[in-house]
C-alpha cells in the first residue's frame, strides 16, 4: 500500500476529541508540564507526582494522535505548491508544531484546541517549506526579507498600478540592495535537465532542447555576410539605396510604408512598390556576384 494512504488509514481510526476531553487532557498536560519545570532531573518525584506524570503523558499522546488529521488537512494546502517536499514530509513538520501546541494550550481561555493548534502547525510547515523546498537553500531571515519585498510590491502594484523596482523596495524597507538581489536570484525555481518540458506525455527532456554551441552561427561568418551586404548596398544608385533603406528601416532610416514613400517621392503606392522590387532584385544580384565572385 502507498505509505501516504497507509498513514491516512491509520490515523483515521482515532475519533476527534470532545470539548470535555480537551479540557480534561489540557489540565493533565499542564500539571505534567508544571511538575517537569520544578523537577528537572525527575529523580525526586513522589508516587503521586509520578501518577501525574503518567496521566499527563497519556493525555498528551491522545491530544496529538486525535488531531493528526488536522495536520494532514493543513499540510495538503502546502503540498500543492511544493516542488520537492512530499506530503508526509510536511505532515512530519506539522506534527512538531502540534506537539508544541499541546504543551502550551490553555483550555480555560475558552477556545477550541484545533483553533489554537492551527497556527503552530501552519508555522512549522511554513518554515519547512521556506528552508527545505528548494535546491538552493535560503536562510529563514532572508526568506522573510524576500516575503516582505514581495508583499510590498503587490500592495504598490494594486495601489498605483506600477510595480516598484528592487532598489525602491530596498530603500523603503531598509534592506541591503545587494543582499536582496542575491536572495531573488537564489529564490528562482530550478529545473532538472531530465525534466519533461511538456508534462509526462512528452518523451523529450530539457537537456535535449539545449542547442549545441558548435552548431550555432559563427560570428565571423556573420561579419562576412554583413560586409557583403554593405558592399552590395553601396554599389546601388543613391535613389535605389535610399529607397531600400527607408522601406526596410536600414542604415539609421526610420521604416516607412509604401504610401508614405509615395507621398515623399510624389508617385503612387504601386509605383513605389515596383521601384522597390527592382532595387531589391538588383541588390540580390550584387550579393550573389560577391559571394561567387
């Protein structure tokens, strides 16, 4: 059986706590915690005190076991956006938060244990996601800093319609710009070269899509082609050369339409098209002669 499903089946056997049980167990745990604080070594306990300790441990176990489903429900919300962590990894972290919640819960305040434990569980899982769900580890304080910047950017975008730059965020939030830029770089998603670019149905891998540098265009060949084109273009008549440059936006000229060129030259749009076609044919012939000559 799948380990996750096996765990879910196992914890599903335990019923939820009743309000009365929450109060009873909370009192027993608090009594145990107070006794532990006053007797660090645990060697000088009386028989009555050892009974308090046993009841407190049983109560704590029951509080944890019968709230494991709460941890799973919270962990599922985080699992949907995790890259590397599995659901059981998040559950394990959430259980640590649940354990801490049982030690601090005070039933006399009138709220339910699940309401109180929710914050501790979510905090534990959130910290795990921040520190472990990435190939490049980012310290917690750096992640918190980055979260502040992201929140500020979102607020400013909603308020002004303009997204502030990193420099502006660093100045407003009193954050070092160099450190912030480094955090943004490290926080970027990292993909495996063996990953499928289009899902599981795609048989190709990302590494197969990376071009071989040895097959890329040689800069020296580009320079030669550029020289051939310039030489051929300069060999044309001035009117032909300027017409080609204006229509195609070359040699610093702003690109113009046939209609606009017709108005400048005082001829029809069709006449401009014919003149440009003849000039381009002549240019192609000059280029071919240079390549083979």
